């Protein structure tokens, strides 16, 4: 079975994060700040694409997150992404999430710890930087 390369890249906006999903190579990245006015409209197509990509066999996945800020609507979208990745990992796909945070940002570190508690199958790593 051959699949076409699938790459999604969305530049960061004033209120939205940079998104880079390379499903062919299993590399996903979300960075910047995330508080779009309509989080459902922003994340909805991404969630659908992730679901579609995870429905077929593929490479190991690595999601790198480096967020300076996100609002509650974005947190819900992140949880939806995380749940899809957890489900894929439970079915045997190797999935790693790297939560990057600045060493001075206690809030983002705490969010990383909170999210990490929700996983049994995904490898979730806290990655501090200075």
C-alpha cells in the first residue's frame, strides 16, 4: 500500500501557533502561542487529518511541543491530539511527545507534568531549555 506524502505547515499567526505535521516521516511540531479566536475552526481540520493519518499504518511518531502560552480552548485541542496519539500507541504504534519548556517557566513545566500523567502508552518527555 502506497500513500502520498502528507505535510501540513501553518505559519504562526498573531494568536495561533506554528504547525508542522510531516506524516510521511512521523514528525509533528507545534510551537509558539495558541489562543486563536475560534480554536475549533483552527484545530478542527488538524484533528481530522491526524485521525485520518492514524487510521492507516505508518511510521513511529514524534510530537514536539514548545508553547509559551495556550488558552483553555487550545488545551482541549491538545488533549484531543494527545488522546488520538495515546490510542495509536495503545494499538502498537511507537509515539513520543516532547514537551519543551523554558527553565524559568514554572507554569509550562507544571502543564507538562499534568499532561504526562494522562499517558500509559505514549512516551512523554519533559525537555527543559534555558
